[in-house]
């Protein structure tokens, strides 16, 4: 069975400081991994995805994540937080060996950014 | 470019009533998914369609829930005899089944409140 664990339910940073949102995954197969962001009253938006190409994945708005198979981790980082980054972030896994299967979401990490 | 749309955006109903939600996917997408998101949790998979065929249902989808995608385009999700525990955000997503790309595009959701 596949699962994801987001290690922090809430992360608070100051504007201009680095962001680190941690995610560990469990998968019996080769996983596809994603980070989605959800702003209040808005739909889920894909930030970035890993599907077996480069292990360091760059996404939108300056975010990136590194796939580390040995650590079963896919942590999300950004060098410098902006106020607009405040939102809910979800780490997501799916089974790459089966086309088009359901996504398995973590419980989410709320990112707060203070000025 | 139109994304995934859902209607209504909000629905308030009394316990025991039936409700129906509609999802219009991105036009060329042949996969359509329904998820449910309760407060403070990540979305959980309910069911998905490939064209008009319903290929998988989660154990979360009790017999009070039914979903259809009659012509392989829009989909409806009906909940009969609603219960207070059905209060949640119902999310629809669509994807195009090509290669190993698993990105799903999400609609804004329908927020259901059962009184």
C-alpha cells in the first residue's frame, strides 16, 4: 500500500527566510510524487512532480523538491519565502506502474509567513 | 483555456435530503476523479472514470453515493439520504491518460454542509 507522511502539520517562517516542508512516502512500486498547494477558497494547484527523471525537481514560484529513494523522502524547499506562499501544502503519491490511478494525499502542512 | 469546473460551489441541505453535484472536466481529458476533503485533512479518493466506465470505487463510497459519467464528458455525484458526516468539500479532477504523466487537474470543489 502507498502512503505519505507529512512530518509537520504547521510551519511558520518569516518573509525572506528559507522554507522546508518535509514529506516521507511509502510505496511498493516506483512512485510518482507531487506537491500540490491549496490557497484558501481556491482549487488545488500542482507545484511540481517527480516521475523518474531528474531527482531534483523544479516547480513553479521558486519551489523545488528532491527525491531521495534511500530516505524515502520528497521534501519541498524554497530559498526565500514570500507572503503569498502562505497556504496549505500537500505531498502526494501515486503508483507509476498503473496508469491513471488515484492520488494518495498526505494530511497537509499549513505554511504561515510573517512579515 | 477552461479548467475543471464544478457546480454548485456551495450546497447547504438538511439531513435526509438528496443532493447532486456536477463536474465538467477539461474537454480532452478521458479520466475523471472524485475526491472528498474534510476539514484539516487531505483529499481522499472516492471513485474514477475512464471515459464513461467507472473503473474503481473506494470503500469510502457507501451505497448512498452514486456517480455517473454517461457520455464520457461531465460527471455527477449524488448523495442520497445525506448525513451530517457527509459535510465536506467534494473535489473533481481530470487527467489525460498518456504515458506515465499522472498530473490531475482539480476543480474548485463543492462545499457541502448538512444541517
